C-alpha cells in the first residue's frame, strides 16, 4: 500500500536557509501553537499579566495602551490591525467547515447551527432584560453573544480528554457559527457611515485575491500586499477592518491539484502567529482593568456588568441547550454519536467563555465611557472564568459517566 506524501505546510519563500537545529525548534514551537490548549493558555496568561499590570500601575498600563502611533494608539492598531489576522484564521476555519466539515451537509449542521443561534439570542435577551429592569445601558447587548473558540477548546482538551469526539465537533461547529454571527453583528451594528469608494477598493483587492486563488497562483508573497490593501481600504471605509480578514479567509481555495491545499498552507503558516502573538497581544492591551473595591462592587451591583454575567454564565448554556433540545425533538436532526443532553449542558457552559470577541465588543460598545468599559471588561473576564470552572466540573463528571457506561 503506497505511503501518502507528507504535506508541505511551510511554503513561504525564504531569503536564506536557517540552520537545521533552529528550524527544527521553530517547527516544534509552531506545532505547539496550533494546539487549542497552548493557544488558550497563552491568551489566559496574557490576560493575567494585563490585569496585574493595570493593578500595580494603572498610569503605566494606560500610557502603554494609549501611546499614539500615527493615526491609532497601540491598542487601536492591535484591535483594528493585528486582530485581522485572528479573523483571517477564523475565515479559513469557516471555509473548511462549509466545504468539508460539519457545515457541509445541512442535516449534520442543523443542530449546532440552531444551538449557536439560540446561544446568541438568549444571552443578548438576558443582558437586555437586566438593563431594562436596572435602567442600564442597552447598547452592550452584543457583548455576551460570543464564544472564545481557542479558550473553550483548551478547557475541553484539558478537562474532557475522554469525551466522545463528536462533542468536540459539536463545540467547534457551534463556536464557528458563533464567530460568523458575531462578525455579522460587528458589520451591521457598529458601522455608522460607509465610504463607498474605499469599500470598492477593498472589494477589488479581495477580487484579485480570489482570482489568484482560482488561477492556482500559490506564491505567498503575492497575496501579502493584496491582503494588506483589502484591510487598509476596509479600515478607511467605515466598516470594522477585521471583516476583511474573514472575507479573505473565505475566498481562499481549499482544493489542490497536488498534495497541498492552499487553505491548509495558509492556516499552518498564519495560525501560530495568531495564537502565539496576535491574540495574546490583544488580551494584553484589552484585558487590563484596575481592580479595586469600587470595581468589585460595580460587578455585582451595576446593570451592565450583571447583564454580561447573566448572559454568559446563564444565558449561553440555557440558549445552547434549548436550541439543541428543540431541534432534536421537532426535526429529523440528531445529536452526534454518543452525546446526550448532559453533554450539551457542559458544551453550553463552555460557550460562556467569551474572552476575545467579547472584549472586542466591549471596546466597540463603550469606547466613550471608561467606567462602563472597565465594568464590562471585568464582567467578561469574571464570567469567562466562572464558565470555564463550571464547564470543567461538568466535563469531569461526564467523563466519569462515559467511562462507567463503557465499562
């Protein structure tokens, strides 16, 4: 039986050949950064550093994040610029799921899609309810809608090692659809005015990207200026520039005439940078809140923070469970093999880990109010920790239950 050829994922032209030992170490590091566990732990560590830094010296932290570099601050360049790389990887994952993964066949995708939709609607409803009753700010309803795919999968990898593989597929599909929904929300809700000329320029750069993919032009250096142009034009169009990353990812070809798929090569090249640099930097410049007595009191008394906590910790798992159960009971769709309602509860609780996109939503919703911004960020961080701990407990119990059933 012939041996399948090894896929070449390191395809970028090199100016000079690195030494063999350093190249091997770089490959090991890149492979580690592609795993959900390592990426999630690095992001968590960066968030912790940001909080400690802000607590020890708020002026120093603020001076760093708000340092002006041209037209943007450092925090602005990270959220509007570098975070586009993260969304590019999300676009590649979406493309893979739509063409080869669990979103390819509607009958397989309907349960996690409905669960993801309910898992966005119910948390938003929880936030709105709390803030209507508490006379708070309604504009933060988008914050508890998102799931942090990297951190959620990291918790699953650590606490749910023996769970059925179908649970990871369910969670991955749910998180990917969640990302898509969050991206659409950013496009619709946070766009005030559109500069059509700049938007046309971005679309033209994307069209050239797509054309190059269709013509099987696989020189990575050719696409760098096209991606940068699409991002720059989107930035100036008034639409959040991270959407350019998603669009370019979706336009990347994932079929090949040889043994290498362009989508795999792009993902293998870019994902370590996203997990090891971009997301931790975003956490560093976004998660830093000065924790004092007034902030701790506000988290448990102010409607914005309470709405976020209710949305992520309660609304997320409730929405995911309700969407799943209603779909299974009232349609031909089924859960993945070996999964039950209690497994969905654990996956739903993992959905309450909102870090990356929820922090971005905080910046977009409350950029003009520093106090509300700090309260919202603190609530996101606390809700994510609570959800991760609860999910870990639930997963441990489900692991024991599955082992007992298999014995």
